[in-house]
C-alpha cells in the first residue's frame, strides 16, 4: 500500500494535503490524517476518521498532523490507533516524514491552483481556536510566491488562487510590511499571460489601497470576494473581537460594486454566537 493522506477542514488543509501526497508518494504502508479543530464537531470527525482508517489499514503506520494534533495533542496522542503526531507547522517539511528533500509533483487535475502565501494568525477573535493550531502569522517572501506561481503557470493552469489562514495580513511580518496588494501586483506583472488571479477569504479590515484598486479595476483579478464577516450585528462583532463594524463591511462592498457591478460576494457567518 502506498501512502494515503486524508484531509479534513479548510481549503488550506486541502492545499497542504496535495503537497503532502506528492512528498510522501514513495512511502509505503503509511496513513496520514490532516486534522481539523475549528469546532468540537471537527475534532469528533477527526477521531472518527482515525478509527475508520485504522480499521481499514490495520498494519499501516498511522500519523496525525493538522490543527487537532496541536489543539488536542494529548487526546489524539492517547488514541491507540495513532502511531505518532507531526507538528502542524512542520508538516510540509520533508524532514518531518523522513522523505526526500526533492520530489516530483503530479500533473494538475484542474485548471485552478491554490497557492498558499501565508499561514497562522496574530488576532484573538473570541470564537476562533486557529491561532493555537497554526501559530503566529507567517508570510512567504515575494520571491517564494513568484517561484510557486511560475511552477503552476508552467503546467498550463489558467487560474491561481492565493490562500492563507489570514490572507490579507500577508506581508505584515516581512521587511517594510508590504500589503497583499503589492504581492498581487508583483504576480500580475511577472506573469502577464496568467488569465486569472483570485483571492480566497479576506478580512475587509485589512484591505489596503493597492488591493482595493486591483479588485476594482484590474480585469485579471477575479470579481469575487469572500469576506470573513462572522456577524452583521455590531454588539456581536465587538464581543467577537472583530476589527470591523457592520457599516465598514457594507461600505467596502458598496465601493467595490460601484466599480465592478458584477462582483460576486461570499461570506463566513456564525449563527448562534453565545452572548
């Protein structure tokens, strides 16, 4: 049996799982669970998945990584089905798996590629456990991002989606703290034949002027934003320790739609936040 990677949770986990599958392609009798801990239900599903995979693969080595392996480390490690844990921040490091430093990535199955440019989060929203699972915000340098985009473009992919835990905080930890708009400008300038550049979930409170101008006027920037809103009530937003108000969110969308009436809008909303 070759290595299996089973991923739960967010788009970032899905993107990282693809990288791990390529990294571990030469491994035998290995099962990896890339876990999620965003809710208690996610942890329950992680434990359920571990048990199911152990029953299906009784002789394989079963390792767990991801957010549940950080947030619920003792609980997951104590499961008799689990042979070991790999730190979430180390799961894309081949040394963590005793894997070759270089490996061949498979041909893309889709026309869209997710490129992770940021990980972790420095905020302390009262509903969110992700900073405990992924640590402080960390940005890839522009040169690293361009290298990965170049690889994707060379494979013939027509759309690149920038993704991260707190995507719009990209650059805050880099020299001179460039904003996400600067990174998007660099990608579009470096790859003039790239048809489409898209952003995953963004925080409206962090949209810088350059990013706004690109979303409003650049035809290769997809007219789509997925906002991390969580609530439309100012009191709830305050108790969540969010950094925007209802009026801020409405104003941002109105400004964008003034320039791009075809703008598609998505949002994360929490129902039943305890007050």
